C-alpha cells in the first residue's frame, strides 16, 4: 500500500490522468469498460479509503452507475492482500510500550484476516489467547485525497447516466465513517457498549451472544487488542448444512439483534460482512459472537421516529403522506417526476412484504423465494432509472447495508419465518410512553 500522503496523491493524480474525465463522459462503451479496469486496479493498489469506498460504490450503488464500472469494481471485494509480518511488527513496536510489546508471545506471522484498512494477528498475552487488529500505515491521513478522486469519478459516472445529483452529502457520510473506522480507540468504545447491551439480551433468555473483551493496555488508536473467540464464520457454518431447527434459531437471533440495535438501542454495527459473525456451541447451545465495530452508527430518537413513519405510511398506502415525509426526510428530491414517487412507493411496499405474509394467506415468509428477491431488485432498479436529482440516501446507506446483509443471511439459511411479530414490536415500541412515542404521535397527526 502507498503509505505516504505524497505517494498516494501522485498515484491518484496518475489515475485521474489515465482515466481521462472528458473521455469518461463520452459514453463510449469500450472506453468506459477500460477505464473501470484502470480504476479497479488503482484502488486495489492503494487499499485504505479508496479501496473501501470502491467496494461500497460497487455493492450498494450499483443502480446509480454504469454497469461496466460496477462489474469491474466488484472485484475489489476480494482484492485485499496481506502486508508483510515485518511491517505489522514495526507498527506494533511504534504503538506499544517496549514492555507491552515484549509481553506478547507467539505473535502469528500469518494474519487471521485481511481487509482494506488493516489486518488481524493472533498472540498470547498473560497466558490468554488474544488477537491484535493492526491498522495499515497512511490510511487515516489518505482519506481526504482518496475521497477527492472518488468523488470526481462518481460525479462523472452520474453524468454518464444523465443524472444531476448532489453527491456531496453522500461523500460527507463516507468521510465520517472512514474517519471513524480508522480510530480504533472509538471502535473499542463501541465494542464495550455492545458488550454491555448484549448482557441484557442474554439475561432476558434470548439467544446466546458474545462480544470479545477489549484489552485496554494493548489498545491504541491504530491497534485494537481483544480476547480471541472460538467459532466458525457464519458462511462456513451455513455451508455445513445445519439442521432446520438450528438454522431457524440463528435466523431469529440475527433478526432479534438487528431489531434491538436499531429500534431500541439506536446503535447499529452496519458492516454486513459475514466474517463479522462467529458461531459455536457452548453448554449445548448455539452461541453467536459479534466482531468488528468500526462501522457502528448511532441513530437519534428523531431519526428512528422518521424511519418508522416512513414504513407506516408505505404499509397503509398513504401516498401523499409518504411523498411529503420522504422529501422532508431527505430521501427523495421534490423535483422528481410523479413516476419517480410512484416507483419509490412501490420499492418500499415491495421491501416490507415479508412482514405481511399472513395478509397474503401464508403463515410464514419464505426467505429462499427467488421471486421476491427479483421483485425487490426490479423495484430498486425501476426507482433508480426514474431519479434525476436524488442522490443515494446518505443517511440510510449504511443502515440499509446492514439490513441487506441480514436479508442475505436469512436467504442463505433458507428459512421460512413468520416475522409479523417484529412489525408489531416496532409499533408497540413507538406507542410506549416516552420521547419516541410522543414524537411519533405528533408526526402521524
């Protein structure tokens, strides 16, 4: 990875020159594809903020940008390459005191995991198995320069598809999450908050959840030390073909967790990576371990209230209220056509169908149903095709990344669940005495 700000800036400047923004806007198909290849290779080489945002652009905004670019940018999902052990060791030596560094035993030369911002190594500390999440050099200082070139490219991609969107709020959100993810001290704080909150879930008889314990004396802004947790990744567990009862148990555990994260705690771990869940059995019961809290987002009572109102208006088919609320909530520009607002309502109505399977004469919703997945995809594409002025909803992009991840897990688990109780729990929560219920009542009235 290019570790100095100067070398990264030069690399990004070369990328801009090679892409040729005037050519980019020409619309020539082969030119667009060739440029996408250049972008993907350059972002992979840079890692850090550029690579991470390239991944998000390809996965979550695929309806907004040319398919040729998305096809190649999607390769970034598997592009992370491990840094040398010697480089990671030097970072540890610079971040930890000599005494603390020497207290580490059996530091693994091969990482347990590799990502765009850092990698994880295993060690022993005071006879305890631990892991060390170590940040790559130069990531935090490169955010601004990386976002600048990506913003320019994204604007050009929008122009190629005839859109006139203000992408600045979206990139402000990107900047915020990237600055947060490069602050491991903040991540440690979120991790401790989650550890406290899941104690209440476990005490209430919910599924068994765990969060690794942060080791403060070995943690800094660029190194996060925590207890090593056993288990297999959620994807590996799913691929092992578990029985129906276990699959349903895990599915409900993940749904329960999301419900509590957003609607009750207002604190959501928004990274949908399947590697952020480990599963094993403890005392004969399945246990779910939660990892990686760098992308945790906090949501205010006011935001949650607005979100519930949005779903209520869509469920009740109150088109005029939905339109007005969506504009006020910043989800769609008032200048859009009537066709765009119809597509927006259809997209929401399709998204919430799983909650109302009973009204369609079924006792459950089948998450393996390809028809609903295709219908949702079609509705999203239809909306994106109509939008001219509305950028991707920056306030929802990371929340909906997590929600899409939850849906992906349930789909892979091939479960059939009645999830209508979650809708009723959401409504019950909004009707409880307190600021959420009061603000909801005012808004609906």
